[in-house]
C-alpha cells in the first residue's frame, strides 16, 4: 500500500511539473519563462547617457571594458542573484576618465509579458529590464542606471548582453 501511495505521489508530482511548464509558443520558440532557467554570463555591457561631475554634464556612450558578471534565475522559487561590473570611458576635452559601473544583489523576479523582467531586490529596490533581443543562447536586457560613481553621477541606459552557461 505504501509503495502504491508513493508511486501515485511521484506520478502526480511529475504531472504537475509538466503541466506548469509551457515550453514553446506557437512559433516553436521557448517562452521567456522557460528560457530563464539557470545561469547567464554577462558578456558585454553598452552604455548611453551622461555623467555629471564638477566640469558639468558630459554625454557618453560606448561599450564597457573589463566587463564581468552573471544573472542566475531560479524559476521555481522566482528568485535571482546577479552581478554586473564594467568600466565606462568618458571623454572631456583632452582627457579621458574611467568610471566604474557596478550593481549586484539578490531578490525575486517577475515576468511582465514576454518582453520585460522586474527584479525586486530588498537592498536596491525594483529595477525593470526590457528584453530587447533574444537568441537561442542568450538575450539582451536594457535598463536605466542612475548612480553615483567615482567622481560623478551617471545617468545611463545600460544594454546588458547575457549568454546561457
């Protein structure tokens, strides 16, 4: 009787898992929900906006250097941990300065349709990421970034390129 009961629970569990997972939409492309499983490495970070410092407001755009980081999505618990570290170069007159861009943390995530992810981090608050590109092995997330950096205040749009590990 115990074996029959255990077998029944196992079958029910497996059935629930498969019924809760929608793997493909009508085009055969994995849904964002099924795609966001596991670890993604940050491969590139582009920035566009401005840095304000004692010399004024300096427009800047480019691709970050020394870029590193990850996003780990756990869909069953709707939790994530993440880290982005990169450096941007800002040219003003004859000089170029590097400013660090850094954010990381942990929290819960929520999908807002197939094109947006909202991460609620207890330490840093809510940040929304727009999914602006998606391939079979990665995606590009865009988000606003407004923070004090070493020597200035950055007000940027970041495009973060992620690749599935």
